[in-house]
């Protein structure tokens, strides 16, 4: 696991409010939520950014998005709507360098954000 806060969460070295887990993916509530529902979906195998993903990672990336959709359906907000976001590098807003998908829901989400 990478030596980021997310690697420490995966290894259970620091606590997190985990809401979803399988062999490849872990999801937990964001500690600084930007919406009533703000969950981070991360691969257990570290990739620092989306730029590091290659053709061999296509299945994992797809399963990350499907996990988001499954969670939205399970929690009952899929039909009303939600947003998924992947930030990449500093100018893209990435602050933890372990690839993650933000799932946001629970209020109308406008673009640009605000």
C-alpha cells in the first residue's frame, strides 16, 4: 500500500467510516464533506494519479465507477442523481496522491461548483 493517508486507512492504521469494501476497493466517508453524501472510493492497490493508470488498469477503473453506482443504488439516491469526480494532480485539485473517486449526492449539484 502507498504511504499516504489512504494507504493507512486501507491498512486500518487510522480510523475511517468505511461504507463499502471488496477485494479491490474501499470506500469511506470524506472527513470534509462537500455535500450531504461525500464518499471516497479508492483502489486498494495504490496508483498516485489517473495519469499513472495504463491499459492493465482499465478493469479496475471500471469497477471503481461501478462500485460508486452500486453504492448510490443501495443507498437510494441513484435515481435522484449524484456526481463522481476524479481530481488529477495539483491544478486538478488532487491533495492525496492515491487515485480516488469522489461520490457526491444529497443536494442539487450545479456546475461550476458553488
